[in-house]
């Protein structure tokens, strides 16, 4: 997908500088290579260019030309490196016809290839191009009543829910009346910020609190009297700069710009709120806004259509900057060439990228966004990406010299724990800004969706701080609910799913609000998934205890305790656990032994054997029972041994406490993928198991199977057995007991075979299971299942069985 997925626009206090999700292109060695796989979901997708489309083939390639456009876009065929063509949550690309161009008028297609496969590929491309021609329309509002049919307990809170829905419908109606609908309203970037026309450049900024404003920059030698702006009755400042005499832009591409305002708090120079690119010069603290308008020949043209959303979502969570094996800030280009192929090979079908939106403090993990429309310049330029902060210098906080503007005033507008601001979702221009921001990333960079972080802090006036949610419905639907924020979430989900039906939204909500992941038209908030945040917390709780204390029923309850018909993305551990001061699952299990006993040429310790076994079991049972989607933070698939420690200098806190730095070192701010690749280290076995786990889900689709039945939760044996689709999962959590001829109930009769075994030698196990063994069912019921078969279940193993035919 293409849009920040973890710092979604409007995710107030917990806004992260952009995580993005999207399916990974098959066989792509790079983002650009991804763009050149016509049958794969590529990372980036179609920009529009005018004219008829002429398609011709020669030399095993298909050329897609835009009539009247310079050059041609070549789409190589058959370059998948033998890898299966499929994708994850990030792919996109194909030339799209211009919005004004009818698919029935001017579309010219010439098939010149002699190969039938080429012809079929071209036909598919043309059909996809025609599909993109359909006008984008946000569906009309529904009646919001279906939620009461799905959950009768909601009837007791019908007044609140219907009031919430009435606010949403009224706002939709007002936007239709005054802004010609959400489709137009969400294109604020075509009106605000810098917009180039044939005659020159127009710059607009909403700053109602400012007394005067002037555009300054390198182009006018920072003269505040040269280009003064005028203000209309809505608080919008505007200036038009005509082209130079030679027809060139009045503001050179790549030059620095700011808006100088006289405000109630004094004169200040601010980066334009709608800036598309900002950079921090070496040795400087403040960022500089950059006028970004590269010549046409430098602009990247997307070549493939955006992907269909996968039914089972397997997300690989990444951070571009720390994705190198070397101690440095990685680049978009290196991420494209080195990391994306790795993700594809592992079998994930979606990529979530953190820290995409510009943020002043690198160590914030992408939280505290400063420039909402600008991709982070640390990793490269906006073209490189194509192939809310408490900071008053660079961001929106105090932009026009007032405390309100984009945010609430007082305590409602400040998140004291995260030191960040909270948007005023009831303000018209704030809504325009946030909705346009969501669309910008989907439109300009072709992301496939968003993960909204910190949604709980938005939905309640108490921000979820020092509140223990018990599941009582009165906690969700009452005076503590911020109706404006919830309605904004309904609007942005409406917008995203209406204009981009294949896009995906995921919300991080710790409260468990009912209706959160139900369609807006039915009365829900509209997210496709919610993060199943209780799962990693449960594993941390268990890892602090002895194995003997683990309760099988407790594990199953936590994994399956989620709202009916509201999909979840589950995960065994969060990226926060990888930060210095915390512990990943691997570190909880193996601790310092990971530094000395992971080499295969020396004996393992008991903690290493236990840790590798449980690491695999925890991840598979989480994927098997925890939700309809699965997420893994990069490196955790092989038990990454190092924590993440962002480069930092010493600091003294306001309370006088001294915090030592790390000499601004990048040594621990990277991912040691080389450890997982090394065939002489035990990390390799955990990596191979994770790959096999993704492959199993790809083949059988068990996460989204309609059939699930948990047949055994045996506390003495420490056994958990369940069915997902046609598969039977057998987990033995006992630390020493192995069981011969252990009876396993199942739904279907016949012969079963092993399709995944955590104890296999390839996965760092002891090879106690014979994979060629055949398991025939008997016509005797067991654990309330009509049939059963016998297995050998070694201690600390998980084995998956499937029908042999």
C-alpha cells in the first residue's frame, strides 16, 4: 500500500512518521524492478499521463507508450528470477489514463507480439487501465443500523451511537454542499501549499491567527517585504508569483522556502504546512522547507496497477533508516535493492514502513511528525521514495502563533505522556488538512493503506491514560468519548475505502471499542483490522514465569478473545520491545547466551535449546489462533540478538536527571540480517522456520479460514490442539514430556501428513518426527471430533498435519 501506515494522518498524539504497508512484488530485486513486473503487485503504481495508449511488443518486452508523451516506458517480461508472482501489502504500478480521458475515446491498442502470453498480458494491462478510468466516488452514507443487528448489547447505547452517526452524516452532507463532496475536499493539496500552473506559482496557507504573512526564501534573498501575502475572510493567506521572463519558475526547484508571519506570539519563520519536502542541513537543528518541483524527465512514472488486497495479511514491519546491516542510516534505494527482495523471499505479502513522514527527531521511531506531506529526507528524495510533533520550529504546533490553530487548546490538546499535540477534529480546515494528507500518500506515492497508531488517545478525552478498560460498554459510549475524533476516523475510512477500494486501514486501539473494525455504512468506525494488542502483552507476562506456570487455557483465551466479525492483525511482539531497555521474545528466552552459544560448532546451552523451540512455537500459535492478519518486526523472525539504540547525545531532563548518550553511535541502530543468513549460526533455523510458516499460510490460507475448532487445552499434558481449515495443529508445551500414540481429533476422515514440523533439523530442531509417516484416521470420535488419528508429539514442538490427498 502506499501511504504511511503507522503514523496515520490524524493519529494525534501517537502519530508516527509513517509506516506504510503494501504487497511486495514477486521477483523484484528493487522498487524499480518491482515496477517492471507486469504480473506482480508492485510497490509503486500508476501516475497519470495524457493521450491514447499504444501497446506494442518486441524482443520479449511490452512497451506501453503514452501518445504525446516523451519517451516510452518499458515493462520487461519474464524477469521474476523464478520466484512466484504474488505480493503482500505493498505493490502498485502501471500507467493510468488521464482522468479526463475516456477509455472509449482515444484508447488505441496495437498488439504486435507473436506470443500468446504477451497478448494476454497486454490485454490484462489494458483492462486494468480501463478500470482505473472509472470515476472515484465515495459511496453515500448508510443508515448505520446494522451494528445493532450484529450485537444486541449495543441497543443499550443506541442514543450515543445514533448521535455519533448523525454527526457523521451531517458532516458528509455539509462537505457535499460546500465542498462538492469528499473527493474534492480531500484534494486540498491542489489548493494549499505550492501549486504550479503555466503562468507561475500560487502559494496558500491557512493561518487565521497571523496578523501578516510573507513568503521568503532563497528565491527572494529572504526579503520579508518582497512577497507579502493577502488574507481572506477564512484566514487563508495567498500569493501568486508569475513566471520569470524566460518562462522558468519564479521559485527554483530545490531552493529553501519559509513563510514569515507576524503572530500574537511574535514574528516567526515557519515551514509551510503543506510542504512536500524538507531537509535538515548538516550542523543545523531546524529543518528547511524545500520547493520541490523537479523537471518532468526526472519524475518517476509508475508502470503497474495497484494490487488487490490479499485475503490473508502477512505484514513485515520495517524502518528504512535502520534496515541496513551497516551502522548507518539506510536509503530508499538500498532498502529497495536489498531489503525488499529479502521480505519477498521470506513470504510476507505486505510491507509496513515506519517513519516515512518527516520527523525532526530520528530517535522517535517516526513518532512526532513535523511535515505531514513530506517523506523523510534522511533516506533520500521524494523521487527516491517513488522508485504530529510538539516541535514549534518545524511542525504545526504554534504555526500561526496561537495555541489552537490545528490543535485543541489546554489539556485536551496536549498528550502529557507522549509530549505531543492533539488535533481539533471538529475544525473544518483541520479536517481538510488531515483528509487530504491521507489521500496524498495514496495518490502521490501509491501506498496501499495506513496503520493508525495511538487511536485510543484520539477517541477519548482522557486519551486512555490511567484508565483500565474492562469491556463494559459504558466505557466506550459516553461523555469520555471524543465524538469529533471518532467521526473523523469514520470520514477518513470512508474516504480511503471509497476512492481506493483495495486499500487497507489498521487501527491501534487498546480500549477494544466495539464497532471499531466494522464498515462505516453499518454504523462502525470503518477500520479493516484492529491490532490484537493483548497478545504480545500476554507473552511478556508468561515469559516472566516458569514453564510450569503456563496455562494452556489462558493462552488460547488471549489469542481468541476478540470481537466477532471484527478482524484483527495479531503479533507475538512489538517493535517497542526491540528498543534498548526492553526485551524481545528471543532475549527473554535466551538472554546473554545468545552472544556465545549460537554457533553450530559448539554445544548449545539448555536456555538456547528452550529458547529456539519456544520462539518457533510462540510465533506459530500466534499466527494460527490470534487473528486474520499477522505482523512481524524486521529481524524478529530470526531472533535478532541486538536491541535498537538510536544515536543520541547526553541530556539532562527538566527534573535534573542526567541521561548518558551513546556517542551518537549507529552501531545498535541497524538490523543484522547477516546473522540470520549465516548457515553456521542457529539464527538460521529460526529464519527458515518463519519462511516455512509464511509459505504454509500462503498455501492453505488458514488465518482466514471459516473453519476453526479448538479440540484440546490440556493443562497437565501442556497440549493445545486445534483445526484451521483442513489443517490440524498440535502443540506440546511440556518442557520434558514427549507423547507416543497421542490421539488427535479431527473433522475429516482419511490420511494425514506432516506439512510443518518445528523440530526439523532445517529449523534448528532435533529431528524427532518422521515426515514420511502416514497417519490414518479411525472412526472413533475424540475430543468431540468425529474422527481421530495418532501422532508422536515430542516435548516443546509444534507440528501441523494436512490431508494427504
